């Protein structure tokens, strides 16, 4: 079957389980993310493939979807819209699903240790927030505020646990290369991220979890 059998049956089943698991957690995987994951597996295995840059294309993806009919393309509902419809029953159901998932994985003991319960959230800090009333010299008729792009901002990801301990904070910049003036003055216990837009994206979040949060967590030995 050619390129359609590049991965073993076991490897494809792992991808299928991962895709469904992420969807159940409301973090659905897009087509490009799936193909990127396959590319990483191939590169890690140092496997020769007919794919350009070892990344499968439309033909492999189509064959993969046919081999795994439990997966289907859907239009995801944006979280900002879903939040408007959240009810008490939804919240209680979410906690119940988390508890069930932890029990199935043999990890229910985590809930008894506040150091192992984490939450993470991102915020955008605008360099030029919308101006309202400001203070100026009495009598001045025209008061201006010097600024650049009114949409320019920094994205900051803060992560902490229920024991009030903070993991390294991530700041996302839109530089292709971080200027030395930033890297040399950046706090040692913070992390620097990059994206084209300066906003958080799946790649930047993955790098933070893999290269920053996981090593920090492993060192803590909770």
C-alpha cells in the first residue's frame, strides 16, 4: 500500500487514541498537528520515507482516516462561545469526568496532593490600552499619548498549583530571534517563547510544556 503503511499498526492506534483523548479533553487535534506528530515520530525513528521533509501529505492522511473510522473531521466550537453556555451541570460533569479519568489511570491520589494540581492561563498585556480620562496640566486643551500599534502586546502564561507555587512564567514575543537586550535582562526563572503573531499557539505551548514545565516539575519530584 506504499506510504499508507509507514507507521506500524500499534503506532497508528496510539495516534488514534491520542486524537480521541485530546478531543475528550476539549483540546482537539487539527489535521496539521496530526501530520506534524507523524513527522516527529518518523524523524525520531530515523526512518526513510517518500514524504517531503518526512512529513506525510494528503494521500497518507486520507488513507489514515479510512483506516480509523472512529475519527472524523468536525468544526470545533470556540471556547469563548462555549463559555457563554456553561451550566452548573456542565461544570459538575467536567469534574466527574476528570475523576473518572484519573481513576482509570491509577492517578486518583493526585487529588489529595495540592502540589500536583496545576492551572495555567494566559493574558495579553497591551502596550497601548484604550485611553479614557487621564490626568494632565489644568488648562491644556489637547492631551496626546505617544504610542505605536494599539494592538501590540505581550502574551504572558502563568502556571501555578493549589499549594500556591508558581512554575516558570512564559512570555511570548513575536521576534524571529530574541534581541540580546531582552535575553540578557530576562528573569532567570522565567521562560521566553516565540510565535509569528506574539500570541500563544499550539507549538509555543508544546515547547513550554516539554522544555520548561516538565523539567521544572521533574526537578520538584512531587
